[in-house]
C-alpha cells in the first residue's frame, strides 16, 4: 500500500506497508487511536470525508499543506504520521574521490574538506544542482557552528537498520529542521529529533 505526498512540482510516493505494521496506514491508525471519526477530521481540516478516506487507503495523494492540517487536527507531527526516515527518499549525495595525485586531491589533502557529488535537485534554489561536485567542510567546528540557511550533508538512518544510512543534502533551519529548497522538487521537512538524522558536513558556497 502506498500513498503519494505532493507539493507543487512533484510528489513523493511512500510505501506505507513498509513503514508500520498496521492494516492500511499510520494516518488511519492514529485517527482511530484518538477516537476521531473521518467526519470529525473532515470538519476540522476542511477536507472532504471521501478525500480523506482515499488518502488513508493510498488511493489519493495529499499536499504537504493538507498533511499539516491533518497532523494539527490529530495533535501529532507530520513525522508521527509519516516518519521522514521512511519516505522512500533516494540518496541525493555521495562522496567523490578525485584521482590520486591530482591537483584537486593535493588541495584537499590534510584538510577537513571533501568532495561530494550531488545527485538530486532538492537544493536547486541555492544553486546546488544534480551532477555538480561541491566541497564539504566536515570539521567538528563547521558542524558545531552550522547557521540558518546553510546547505548541509546529512546521514539519515533507518530505524530498522541502524548500520545503513542514506546521505542527503538539505538546508538547515534552526533549531533542528532540515528542508529542501527547490522550484521543481520538494520533500517533507525533517525534524532531527523525530528521526535518526545527523549533520556530517557543511557545503561551502561562495
């Protein structure tokens, strides 16, 4: 069973069957646990009963704004309904090793900097685009002093497989929010306290 969560310009399809052991999806389970009927949820959010029913069964997508309304009505966070770590996100960055002995390799040698190849356009509005190489400062000082608006390299661990991590790029919003910033492709925000997400470096931009 899968559900699509959409923003203007793109959608993310989430395989609900893999995210939680429940009959349909977490939205339905949370609603039932709180004793809220579909009719009451529809009245509170301004969304129709038919629409909400189809969202719960994975037959319809829902905008991020709609999902936020539902989360607020149920007194939970978006990540309680759909944990960010299980959004089916593909890796959107990977380390890049320059050829041994090359000028670039010599420049980076002995520093706390590394190259990453960007694999998606989630930060295209910051000028960070798929296919580009970017220098990342992975020093403890850079990570400790990350600022609002910085583009960061993040490792996101799956709760069920703590040895595997996806490497993603996001924009940092204090105190602990990670967001995409793209005209064409946006993803749900990630709250670092809600998932096992760790900043591993800051992308250097001129």
